[in-house]
């Protein structure tokens, strides 16, 4: 790859990883609006945060056992 753009994937607790955009030609992201990329990655971070919270909730409910 000749061009790469790395944007942190943020959730409420801090960075959880990164999103890597890569292209085969140089200067591929020269005209890219970082505001648009940041907003998209921010939404991905929010989705990750919610998925982690739902997974934790599901585990807690399974450990609590069946309700009667």
C-alpha cells in the first residue's frame, strides 16, 4: 500500500484500537475530510462500546440464573 490513514477507534473508556484506511496509490487521502472520517470512526467506537456493554449484561444475566 502506498497511502494509509489511521484513525483511533474511541469508546468512552479511551482508545480501543484503530481504523486503517489504505489505498494502492500515493496521496489517496489528500482531499479527504478528516471531519467526515472522524465522525464515522466515532460512530464505530460508540457501536463497540454498546456491544461490550450488552455482552457484559448478558453474562451477568446468565450468571444470575433463570427467574422463577
